[in-house]
């Protein structure tokens, strides 16, 4: 294709002289605007909700009945696990691990739910099959968390679980950790061929609960486990505080001027914010 440029031509003069040109330009502009609007309307809710945002609200049919989320889960922590498909090997192993750990999550105040773009009947059959499996030499267990029917993909789009370079109809392995105030606290995405580490997801919840306690603005260092010492974002006490309470320094230590730790005497695994 060749392009020709006429630097001395006055566009306004040409439009006046050739009114059809003006109409054509207006028509072209309108088509461009329409196409832009249609493209944006085509994906109204596919943006991934970010940390700190309100968890998107939805109502759906599940293996435990109709769910109004997050309202029905009340003042609990909540975790949404998205899966590509029912009856697939990696998804099945993940749900079996969750089932084995469901009481552990319950103890730290967490409600679990599983979601894929399969229909409810498929979920019910898959759940029943999983409840008969003895996995890793452990007894089969009854699954007490719901499987969500999202065959319309509406929820998957709300939570940005359809990653189009991978698939337009199957969810990637998404994890959304949501606090009792229904704010998103943490997000994980895994490829379809890699199973998730459920212990790490549980550890993340415990860490979020631990840093949310009190007014100390605590932090967790790398590889932190419940009961480990925690970090503080700045020098932990003033000269005045040290004068008034000389023992305050015994509760802290540093490994560098910019890395201060608070000594923790017991595990922080409560359910509060």
C-alpha cells in the first residue's frame, strides 16, 4: 500500500468543496466510536478485582443450595478456589487436599468454596466421586464446602478468572482470600497444569490474621510461620518510651538498622482482623 502526502492542501477548503468528503469523515468517526463502545461493553466485568477492593457480589446455585455471596458466609474469612474443569486430575487432587484440611480452615475461621465453569449436575457427580477416594493413604472424607455452578461464566468474568491467552471458557487456578469485612486481601493465580499448595494458602490466611491484630502494624518476613517473630516497619520505640519503660527494648531486636523484629511469645492464629 502506498501513501501520498499533499502538504499544501487545505483540508477545510477540500471539505467545503466536496461535501461528500465531510459526510464520509463523520460516518467513519461514528463507526470508530461505536466499535470502541461495543468492545468495552463486551468485557464489562472481566477486570481482576484488586487487593483492598470489595469482593464482587454474586448469587449462584451450588452443591449446598443457592448461595448469596459474600453475605451468606457472614463475618468469616472466605477463600474462592477456581478450577478449569471437573473430573480433571490436578483439580481432583486439589479438592481432595482441601477436603482433608477443611477442619483446619474452619478452626481459623475460613469458609471455602470451589468454582468452575461446569454445570451443577457435573459438580454433584464429581463431588460424590471424590468422596469415595482414599488419597495418599488417608481415609475418604465428606466434602463440606460448596461447588459453584458458573456455566454462564458470569462469576469467572467478575473475578477475572478467564485468562484469554490460555482459554476463553475454562478458569485458570485462581485463589481469592477475602476478609470478614468482604475486602480482598490476597490473590493467587496458577497455570492449569500446576497444582496449588494448600498449606501455603492456609499460612497466608494466618499471616493476614496475625498482622491485623492490634495497633503495632506488624509485618511477616519471608517464610514466616505462626509463632515466629514478626517485623515492625520502623524503629519500634522512642527515647521517651524507653525512659518511661526501660524493659521495652527487651521485646525487640534488629539485624540491621532497617530490619527490626518483635519477639513473639505465642502463635497468632486467631480469626480477628
